[in-house]
C-alpha cells in the first residue's frame, strides 16, 4: 500500500464521520499530518493514517458514552445544608408559617430526605418526592398513582431539582390542612416535642 492510497482511504472515512467526531478529533488529525513529512516509508505512513481513520469511524461510541456522562453530571439535584435551608425558609416565609419554626421544617427535611432534593421513596401504591417527600396520592401528580388528588397542582418530577421554591409552596398547602405538619410521619416520629436548636445552630 502506498502513501496516496492510504491518504485517499483516510479522506473517505473521515468525511463520513459525524461532525462532533470531527470536532473532537481534528487536533489529533493535524498532529499526525504534521509528522507525515518526517516519515520516510510510505507503508508506515499509511498504517498511521489508517489507524487514525479507524479511531474516527468508531468515535460515535465514545461520543454516546460522553453524552450520557454529561447528562449524569449535569443533573440539577442538590443536597442542601441546614443553614442554606434556614435562609431560604426565612426568605420564603416558611419559617413561622402556621406556627412552625424554621427548625421544625429543617428537622422534617432532614428525616424525610436528608436534605436531598432528588429523593424518591416508593410506598407501593404511591411515591414521595423531593426534599419534603411530597406524596403523589394527595399532593403532586406523577402520572402513575391511581386516584391522585394533586392538591398542590404540581408535577412530582418538578420537586426533584435544586429549585425548592415550588416544594415550599406545596409544603405550605399541606400544612394548611387540619393535620398540619403532623401529615409528615418523620416529623411526628423525630421532631415533635424535641429540642430542635441543633438544626439552626450557627445559622
């Protein structure tokens, strides 16, 4: 195989490669071509070029994996700190809402989700979503729960990102019901009647 035939094969394969592959690999191509003038044996040149062409033709696999990785890393879920929640609850009026302090809400969020906005708990017939673990039977709509009330008029999926302002509005709706904050089992079991000062200490 001579240098011209190897180059022609490279061109054909390279031109068939999708644009993202070209974009990611054109620097590598230029680096190889820069050394072509220094190579004396045409067979060695052809092998280098064909190896590069093979890499380009298989770049789609790496691009797919990279895309999936970006989706994962680009996830907008978040685990908040206690003081971050304290400041947001003060800002939105959740602190003190219907008589429940910021410490109560922070304690509730800790035992419900560990402050993780991406938390989902499957209860069987229904599921709990987000930092407050809003239930899909009564408060949000996940498109899966039979007979859902959707009292907050909100998609359950929207409760899983780092924007918790819609979660807070739904929590206010929950606490306006006769059960109040007792609607959350975690609050009843871990926060009610307890010294909650540690949840706001240093904030």
